[in-house]
């Protein structure tokens, strides 16, 4: 069987515990992401989500295990992997436009200055930034505008893998919702693969093709891979009306609220701990042996 575009194999991360021993954050994690997929990962603080992302970005080395992307082992940072952080990480002395052109020029050294600027302006426009605002420096922009610049910069560099580390966590609800939809529009027009950390269940359902669920640490693991059986395009105001929405949401809430704790600290063996695939589809339920095994679930707040 061919490997997926992004392959994580037997990944383990341990740190010194300050008492002469080690603390295992997660152990033998193995999962794959196909090219063009949008995958979110959910789990409680301390389970190792950000550590996994840093390893994928080439900013950290795992204790054991390997990551390959497009057939090549991930080692160190690369322009093929872009990262959007929660705290914007813009260059404060450059305008919004120049923050984007900086990376575009580095990746496309043979492009003319006009082509670089046109390309950068196009991606800024995709996230709703046009006109004089692109000449403002980050200190002159709102938090939502700064994150729009970060997203435009990441997509404009056209990385093979885009890593999003809670990119909307510092934004108010209205701005967050607006940028989520802009992110979907930009992503849908590319072939980029996205791996995103979030603590927001509704955000994950809106954005992702699949959601990876992690147990609590120590010895955390990626326990489930939940398929989002709500067709695209999706809109925040419409997905709650889809029959599968609350069934999926309830499953995620139950896992994070109860099962992630029950499964915590279960030290595994040497085998790969690949996540169990979960598919919840009320509209088109699976019917093994001619029977409908899907059970409609109530909304959490009913």
C-alpha cells in the first residue's frame, strides 16, 4: 500500500522529568494525511498537539519516529512547510504587503518585482485586504487584519503543507468566523494540505475533512480519526442544520469530556498506535448485514 502524502510513523516524544528520569508526552503515534486534505487535531492541553506540529514544521526533533512528506524525510524547516501561529509573527518594520512579498521573493528568486507584488496583492485580496490598508504596518492593523496578513503570507508562499497553530484563538467571535470562511475560500482554490491545531469543536467541524482526537497525557496517543460527513462548501450559519452535525459534535464532546481521560496514561506496546477510523453519517448510514446500525443523537444543549 502506498504511503500517504504526509506520513507520521511511530512518533514518540520524551522530556526530562527533572528527577533524573523522563516523561513521555506521546508514544508511537502513527497516522497519515493525504494530499489536499484539511485535518484538525483536538485534545486537552499537555497531550502534545503543539509538539507534533513543531516536529512537522521541522522546528523540533522527536525522541523516536519519523515524518516523511511527499516521499522525503522531514528534517529542519523548509519553504515547503508554512506555519501560521496564534500570535501573528509578522515583521513589525514591514508593511502588510512587504510582509507577504518577503517570503514570495525568497521562494521565487527568478520572479520580477512586479510579478512578486501582483502575486502578494492577489493573496491579500483573497483574505479581504485591499487598497491603502496593505501599506500599513502591523501596529496599525487590528488583530483580525494581522491574522489575515499571516494567512495570506502562508498561502502566497505556496507550501506543500500548511500548519496552523490555533490561528484564530486570539480573535473575537465575529472576526474569527469571518476569517474561518475566508480561509476555506483560499484553501479550496489550492491543492495545499493543511494540518491545524484547535480547541474549538465547532471550528474543527466547519473546516476539516477529518478530525484527529488525542487522549490526555502522559503517554498520549492519537486515538481516533473522525470523518466529517458534511459536504462542502460549508457555511457557519448552515452546517448546524445538517443532520450529521450534532451527531458528530456529540461524539467529539463525549470523547474530549470523558473518554480522553479514561484512556489517559495507558502505556502502549511497541506496535504502531494508529487511530481508529470513525464515520458518523445519519443521512447515509452504513447497513452491515442489511441493518441500520446508526443511532441519531440529540444536540448537546437540548
